[in-house]
């Protein structure tokens, strides 16, 4: 996801932190500098609670044989990126429920520990009082909020799964998105009267519901479209041992083009004129090419797999191979144009 950075791997799953997690200190820090240490502990524990919520999704998805690409942490839950989850309504509902259940189980465990320690749990609060009590209420809030039947929250995914039992996925998503929009408007109006945080969350839900609906429709429109249908054919590329000094003028003449870099018939990266800025004296294309860029298969589905890899790479183009040999280049501009045409029918 854009705007996130990897911080750790848990059970082999990359965990990324979204910039919006910076909002957590606003919830965690109580009045007065004397509470700074307590607030820091609460913030760390809240961070762990959000991670536990998402690990609940991800580890259960793995048990059901699904791939988990990464976890992106957000203040009120996060996102477990599970590429094939939406292909099965039963998988989506089961995996969606595990996250809130994990948070609620943590809340009950913390509440029991607080009760056994003689710590008051009432009235509810996220500020002041015992760390155990605050964490218990925070996890209960996290679980309850994600059960709201509004896409893309877990409750919305459960609702879509239920609707998909009697309708196709696009129709189910559209109906679930309408429910999400209605709830989002209630959150926005209520938040403007009571709490601006609720209004802000309503705006996020409203925008995300529209994105879910658009993505579902686009997925159906792209059915059968492969990378080879959109790529620019290029069966040669540039040699990895070619000196940058000799090809700089050539690359500079094509500022919008990207060229696969090949060594021994194998694609080892991709390069464009913007990559030449890091070239040292005597550098070759192997030294400046992006060796970490994903290599796409010509027969892969364009959406969402290839599109996702292209966006995550943050490059304008990626190399494409067919049966292990260079076949072409997939450009972001061409993908965007193809998706627009498909979306328009």
C-alpha cells in the first residue's frame, strides 16, 4: 500500500506501517507531561493490539490455504493483503470474523486480568486510569468497530459474503457498498455533532466503499485480459554489461521508455533514463538497473495481480517474460488506459 513502510516480518509476513498510525498518539497521550511514560506504554500496547487483530486474519487465512502478501497497520484495524480471498464468499466471511474475535478475546482477557487485580473497568475510557482497563476498552472498541457492516470493514466483508450467496459478486458488493454509504453518512452527521473523529472515520468508510465497488466491477470487466494483451513487445532489451556512458544518449532520447536489462538470456532488471543519475565512473547497466523490479509473466491476469505488482514497484514499467524469455514491457500508462476502456464497457 502507498504511504506505508515495512517495519518487521512476523511468521514470514511483511508488516508495514501506514502514515495514519501517527494519529495514535492523539488517542494515547493523556493530559500532562507526567503521563508521558504511561501514554508511551499504552501506545506500544495499542500498536500490538492492532497487529494481533491483523495476525488473526492472516494466520487463519493461511490455515485455509490462502496466500498472505503483507499486513498494513492502520489506527483502527489495518489491512491484511490476501490476493485470492475475494474469490470465495465462505473464505472471506470466515477470515473477516477472526480479526474482531481476536480483538474481543484480548479485551475479555485484559478485563479479567484487571478484575482479578482489583482494577475498576467502569466507566469506559481510553484516557487516564489503569493501563489494563484502557487496553481492554481499546480492544473491545477495535473489535466492535470492525464488525460494523460497512465495506471495507470486516463486518462489511461478512455482509458481502452473505449477499454473494444469492447474487453475483459485483451485485453483492454494490449492495454492501450502499449499506456502507448509508452508515458512513450517519457517522459523518453524528460525528459533526458529537465527535470529529467519528466524522473522519465516516469519510474514510464512504470513500473506501466506493473503491470496493469500483474494484469489484473492474475485476469482472478484466476477466480474461492478460498481461500480453496490454504490454509493448520487446524481445531484445539491453545487455547488462553495456557501459552506461555508451547508452546514456540513447536512453536520454526516450525519457518515457523503459528497457529490460538482460544477461545470458535472463532478465536481471529494468532501466530508464532517470536511473542513470546513480551511475558512477565506468558503470554498466547492471549497476544502475532496478534488479528488484518484479518480472511479470505474459500469461498472468492483468487485474488485480499485474496491476498490484506494478503499483507496488512504484515504477512506470515492468519487464514481461514468456516461457522464461523476454517478451516485452508493461507500462503503467497503457494499463491505466486499458482499465479505463474496460470500466466504460
